[in-house]
């Protein structure tokens, strides 16, 4: 296969091509790390709306997109701010319908993962015990009570999820889209296989042989990937294993700045709409802040013999 | 005056409930302290693991968030979320999960989703995350709560994570194979659940706390007649917690 498959794109073009208005998008799949913030902010700049967002502990991108009025529905286990708790924009959307009403399909982390895994396998449902007994299943079109046909045991049928698009941030990818990821990958793999389209943003695009020298770390094979965007610091303020840690101050600042809707507007104006792209965002953060987040305690992985 | 803080007492009280060999599903904050101090004081063969799938990290420095890269370093295995819950629910393992919540009822069911009516809530919290899964799958659950009337309620506004459901054998009848809350560790003492009815009662108060104080701060009727005074933290426990587990007082404050 040739190296140039045309999958490498700049982020703005890839978002324009793959994130359509009204789409269901899975993101924030690494639980709290690898959050594709650069891609989320690009969606906000392009004002792509009527979205359905799918994720486990989804962190603040769901809050940001809801605050921007771009979300119609969330299918998620947790929407908030991992450093401070409450998501203020999410609260306003659910409690007051501001800036627009938001439909919430509650899930638990495991059930979102299983629903995506079922989607990946082309099945209509997953079977699970959790969230049996929880109000999550009450009036929830994604869960049905069922009995095991073998044992009669009480279980839940969980509706499969097949997002239109999964956006996944990784450390590395090659031109074919083979994406390499290590650390807390959460349910990124299940989502990549379940989705109709996959957009990879990565810290670095590397030659194919780098991936092929260590293929056990490949998260998703290139033939399932539709676009690869090199976006250094693309997950900031979330962490990326081996590249940078969590920028707690940013989460705290975001929380304080979004308590009030006008302040939230200002925050989006400053950090999303006030910058043209990720380079400008990084310039605004400043080199010393980024330096502070870089790896201070190196712990290199081992290398193994694959030969015969 | 005691020479330790409420937070230290809570971490140690929860840690004492851990047995050697337990598999501990930790979040951050107090649960991290409880799991780590138990491992270093009396349960060296306990294993700490995270929802991220990081199993047995070195914990030389405490992670500040589940997303902290320290959770995935020096581990015996880095897996994913599906594997983490498969481990939590594994029939061979005595797994213990630590949870917190906004509300708890007499049977240890907890709410972390909304205050007020669901369709038009007064406060929308982030939601279950993995809490409901942990409450469903773990061998046992330890719940941390601030002891306030508005948090200990007869009727939850929303049942996010199942405890003993309506008490008695209702959990089993609902389809659960195992699990249920073991204890509620609060800033006043330790609540446990009656063998038969599965209703919460006061098992231990911390030194200096009157059982009546617990009753006053509980929004439902609670049996305080059996309460004993919890053992003061031992010097070795405090030393380990302060000097070995969290020397920078990142969580202890």
C-alpha cells in the first residue's frame, strides 16, 4: 500500500467533511484522557449543530457543545467537569432548556461500552446486568428488561449504538490511518469499530514502520479510519500518556467562567472563537504553561522481539 | 482534642474494612487514600485497580484524577473499560468498590443524577459514570458520605446505583448475583446494614461523636442502639497515611 492515501487532512477540512449537522458523534471515549478538544472546538467554530453526542464519562466537551447550543441529545453515562464536578452549561440545558432543550438518554459507563461493542459486531443489542435496578432504565428507550433464554435470569437488553462518527485522539498514527495508542484508552476501540466513520487526531503522524514495529499498540486499523489529522496538544487540557498531563487549572477556570451564561459566552469567545485554529490556541496558552505539563518522570516502555 | 482530622479518620475507617487479598476498585480522593493505606498497613496483598483498566499501578505518587497518567504507569496490566468491569464483577474475586453520592436511602441505594423531579430537575448532576456498574457488579461497596439530613433521605429523588433496593432479599430477587453495600463511611461514623432487613444502622461512631448526633443528621429513622466507639487511629496508621501514602497532602489537604 502506498504511504499517501489521502487520509491526512487539516483538522478544519476533516471536520467539515465528516461532522455533518444532525450527526451522532462518539467522543471522549478514553474516559478522562485523550479528549479530542481541538476537534470539538473546530466543530464549535464551524457551528455544526443538531448533534447527538455519545460517550461514557464524557468530560467537558459535551458541556461546551451543549453550552454552544449545538446538541440535541446526549447518550452518556456522565456529563460534567472531571476536576470540579458539575457541568454548568449542561445543567442550564437540562434544567432550563438554555440555550436549547437537551434530550438525555442516561447510561452507565459499562452499558455505553457494551452498546458500542454490540454496534461494532453488527448486533442489535448487548446483554447486561448493569444498570438493572437503577432508574437509568426507567422510561429509557435504550433499555428493555429481558430474561435469559437459557437460565431465565433477569437481565437487560441494551440497544446497540452505531455512531455516524467517532472522533479519537491518539499519540500516533500513520498516513494509512493505523492509529497507535497507549494508556487509558477506555472504550475508544469499541467506538471506532462501531462508527460509520472515524476521525483520528494525533500528537504525531509517524512513518508506517513505526507502527509496524510495535503493532500490539495499534488501537484501530487504518482501513476503518477516514481521516488523520496531526494536532499536537490536541487533547489539552485533558492528558495524553507520555506527552502531557492534565491541566487542572484550565478545568477550574472553565468551571468558574461558565457559572453564568454571559461569562460562558465570553469564555467560548476567548478560547474557541477568538482563535483561528489549534496553533493560535497553543500560542495563547504560552510555551511555559505547556512546558509545565510535559513529562517530568520518564518511564519508557520496553521493546520486545517479534521475529521468528 | 483529637490529633487527627475527620478526613484521616474516614480514610482509615474505610481502609480497615479491606481484607488482605481484596481487589480494590478505586476512584480518586478518599477512596485512593483508603485503598492505599489499607494496602500499606494490613493488606499488602490487596490490589488496587481503576476503571481505566490500569491494574496495580506503582502509586509511588498519588494520582490526582482517574485520568492522571500515573494511573497507567508501573501497572501489571493496562486494559480498557470493558475489561475493568469484567474484573470488578469476576466471580473469583472479592472486589470492593468505593463510591460517593449526593443522596443515600436506608437501604444504601444512592443518587448521583438529579435533585428534584427528573423531568425538570432542580439540579442536574453529572450522572452515573461507572457508579451504577460498580454497585451492581462488585462483591461489596463502601460508600463515602457527608453526614447531613438532606443527604440521608427516606426517598431518593433518583436511584442511580442499586444498593439493597427495598431491603430483605429484594436485591437477589431483582436478578443480582452478588454485591450490595458493606458500609457507609461518614464524617461521624460507620453505618452498616442489618443482616436480615438490610436496613442501615449505626455501627460505630468516631471518638468524640455522640450517637444522637448521627440520628440528628440522618433524614430517616436509624437504629443507634448498637453503636460502639471506633478505635482511635493507631500511630502506625497515621504515620503510614501521612508519611507514606500522601506525604504532599494532595488529598489530605
